[in-house]
């Protein structure tokens, strides 16, 4: 059984408060008599403007604070003995938006200006009466209460946002842990089964060679497929184990990666351009994975080819380019595999771009650009 909660739109609440305050101010203003018709009209206009300005208090709290403060001083000078209710709402909105200094400075200015406005009003109050009148128009206690209410709500909203973010991070972490657990379990199961197939296939080929018998092509294909699957699973397990419990790989590990590629029979060269600087761990880890996956693909699909790895430190980006001179041509488009898709997802998640294509002169190129921030 589900329940539906009715939520009043924020805009409706804002306009309801705006209209309510405006009507209240005008009614209080109309309940008094004023000696001059011109000042009476001016005072009513300022009362209405003070209340209607509250409609923009969420979008422009500082501007609303200034407008309502000026209106309060203005209708006080016009002889209107009306509390500065709109200004209290403006103080609340400014503090809620985190504009504490502006709210304090504005309130001090309004408190200082109201007695002066009362002195020049048509009522002709003396200095003491003017101060008393200004105090009645804007009590310091009400100012403190409005500011405290705004700060309390601001803190409550901040805690609610933090709690929501924490829940999302916890849910995401649990989902990642569960996926990692499932992937490892699946890997262990497949590794065992494929290892059995690989051992049986290699044993059968060995026996056939020993007896001088012809080895069926299907058996050779099974042996090669099992070897390839074993290598893939080992690479997958290495990636799965690369979590927060082990030191993350980064740009500092790329030279060792290129060195290992050379020992496996690949002619790989590394070059670095630009001024090296500190970059985020996420960017460095992604750059390492791009080079690793690219060299693995070259070794797998273009055995004997030469490869070049370029890392370019640009003013606001890190560029990684891996080229090979294999037999691939630009006549056909590459079919993206799991490795290429994984690279693209990593780069896209960081807000970068990745292009993988066949070269016009033969071979393949992987070009990635990662945001690394401007130099300082």
C-alpha cells in the first residue's frame, strides 16, 4: 500500500507570502490618516513595492534586502507608522542564502536611517519620539529572530543535502562492491572451467604429436581459444583487483608499462611533451589504462608491429596518443571491443574525448584528451 504526498509548489508559496505581506502593509497604511495627499500616495506606493519585492527574494536576496530597506525608510519619512515586515522577510531570505554580512550591514544601516526618517516625517516628532517611532517600526529582537530563522533553515537544508549525498555515495559504493564480488566469483568459476579445457586440449595435441598423428584443426582452434580466454581472464582479474586497497596505477607507471611491452616482443617507444605537472589521480589512472589497453591490443592484433606512445602536457589538458604501424588499413571501420568501450567510458566519465581509428598509411591510432586543469 503506497501513500501519495501532496507538495505545494515553491512558487505558489512565495507568491502567497508576497501577496499576504503586501495586502497587510496596505491595510495598515490605509488605517491611518496623513496630512498630505501627495505623501500619502507616495507612502502607499512604497508599501506596495516593499511587499511585492519579496517575490524575487529567492533569486536575488541582496537586491530584495536593499529594496525593502529603502522602502521602509521611505514610507517612514512619508509619515507611515507601519512595521517593516517586508524587510524582516528579506533579512530571513538573505541569511538563508548565506549572505550574513550583507544582512548585518543592511540591518545596521536601516536601523540608523529609520530615526532620521521619522524626524523629517510630517508628524513633527522630537528626537526622542523619532527614535521610539523607529524602534516600533523595526524591533532589533524581530531582526535577530528573522536572521536566526533563516540560518536555522539554511543549516537544515545543508544537513539534508549532505545526508542525501551520503546516501547516494553509500548506495553507489555498495553497488560497486556487489558488482566486484559477482565479477570475481564469475571470473573464478570461468577460470577453472577454461583451465580444464586448456589442459585437455594441450594434452590431446601433445599426444597426437608424440604418436605422429594428424592434429585436427578444431582441436588446435580449441587450444588457441582457451589460451586467449585464459589471458583475457587474467587481465580481467588484474583490473578487478585494482581497487582502493592497492596503490593506483598512474602516469609514473607508464614507462614500466612500455618496458614490459618491449620484453614481450613489441617495439614500443615513449615520448613526453610539455611541462610535466601534478594532475588528479583519476586522470593519471585513466591515462595509464589507455596506454595499457592500447599496447595490449597492438600485441594481440598486430604482432611484430612498432608502437609509439605520446604523452603531451598541454595548458589545460593531458593528451595521450598511441600509434602502431600494423597491417590495419582505413578501408574498414574498427569493431569496438570491450577494451575500447571501457577506455571510452573512463574518458567520458572525466569529461574528456577519445578517438580510435585506422590510420591512412596503415596501422591503428588511439587518441585521448583528458581535462587536467590549467597550469598555475
